[in-house]
C-alpha cells in the first residue's frame, strides 16, 4: 500500500520531529511564592496585595484559604497556575473575575465579565433591609405570623446579591429582582437558578414606565431595596482599573450628579410600596445629604434617615412610605 506522498509522485517527507517534552516544573515553597506574588501585586498598585495573593494561591491549589497554613510545597503545575493568576491580577483583572466567585453575606455568587462585582459595603444595605423585614411585626404592627411573607423588590439587581440575601435570610420572603442589562440578567438568572431560591426576575428599566409584571405589585410591596449606579459621570477618570475596565458602565455611572437612577428608584418605590413600607437605597459616600433632600422633596416619605457603612461613610438612605401622598 502506497502512502499519499508516493501517489502524487513526490519524495516521501521525513516524519515531523516529536515535540519536545514539556519539562515538569519544579515544586516550589508556598511561603516564597506568596512573598513574591505579594510584592508583584503591590508594585502593580493592587489593594491588599497579601490577601489577594493568598486567595489566588488557594484558588490555584483548590483548597480553602484557611488551609494554606498546612501547605508547604506547591507542585509544579499548581505553581504555574498561580503564576498566571498573579500575572493577570497584576494587569488589574478583578480578583473575582479570576476566581469566578464573589462572596456576599452567606452567598457565593457567580460573577464575571458583564456583571457588577458585589461590594462589601452593600452587605450593610442588605443587612438593614433583612433586619427590618424580620422585625417588622414590632415596627409597624403588621403581623408576620399567618401572613404570606413580606413582598420585597430589589431594583437594579445585578448578580442578585441583595435579592438572594433577602430570599435566603428572611423566612417566607417573596422577592422580585429587577434588572435592565441583558448581560447582567444572564448572571442574575444563573445565580437564582443555582441558589434554588424563589426570586422572580423582571427585565425592566427603572427609569421608564415599568412593565405590567411590576405595576401589578403597586401598593402591595413591603420593602424596596436598591444599589443603583450612582457615580457622577465626572469621576470616570478617577476610578481604579478593576472598576473602569471591568464593571459594566451601566452599573456605575449615574449622570452629571450621580443621582439620575437614584431619583428614578425613589419615584418607582413610592408607587410600589404600601403605606408604611420601607425604602433602602445605597448612594455614593458624600451623597448622604443629597439623598435625604431628594426623598424629602418627593413628599411621599417619612422617617427619612441616612446611615453610614462599616467604614463610617454615608452609604444608604432609608425612608417610610407615607400613608398619604399620590401613588402616581
Ligand atoms: C451598582 S450595580 C448593583 C448590582 C447589585 N444590586 C449589587 O449590589 O451588587 C447596579 C445595577 O443596576 C443596573 N441598572 C442600571 N441602570 C438600570 C436601570 N435603568 N434599570 C434597571 N437596572 C439598571 C445595572 O445593570 C447594574 O446591574
């Protein structure tokens, strides 16, 4: 039997040389790898470089970070994985995009390109909402016992961090999550499905007339919570690369004063909430007075208060829906 080269009348070609075997990387000591990675990340301007290095090492080794103390030597392939992760983090790819996970309260949320990475300061926003929902029987006289569970709406839901926290931490909560961005909706639906929690997802723009799926809730909602985009457009040049290059623009920028979407959220919440229901809205630090003034000017809110985050910075405003006042 002749080979193809012979049938075309050409000389048989020499067989291609076998590829060089990839040398097996030498194992390396974890302490030295971590020290080196920390210095690389520090030099690249990454905040908390040691913590980042440890989280990437834990991811590369597929162990919880708390188990790193038990690791002395890192096998070659894991050391290579770690080196590549550190290289990308030094290029300022967000840590959570490298690991694919963002921790938020009791949740591990899937995140990546196309969705905002939930931030620790939002945990206290969700915490206030959860505490109020759990204690609302004392707060406003409505009984929890025997009722069907509070109705909650998360406007600008992103990955679902707040909505899924409410659904997981408030017994019986009936949670709705509203998001406009198609890419973010993919992550939101993925996290809702993975959690197995009962969160109804609405594709809607909070700045325009809401769809019937939302307006049917008007006057029946116990709590509206939101972490909307709130950075003033002028801050574009000032944000870190992880934010400016990887968080979606729609998640960040709130118009000339940063309050465009906050205003829309306050107006929509006034339509959705029952009298006595609560509004919780995160805002930029430095926007505390403006957020309170905005709710006062709206006229449909009482008990308007601003709250600091764990770092002591103005972070979110809360208000009670007045009994009187137009629902339009
Ligand atoms: C700052 S992120 C917050 C996401 C999530 N709630 C969290 O705390 O991680 C704001 C989210 O609002 C969404 N968004 C922006 N404008 C919106 C609008 N007009 N209607 C609905 N969602 C909007 C963005 O796509 C983004 O997912």
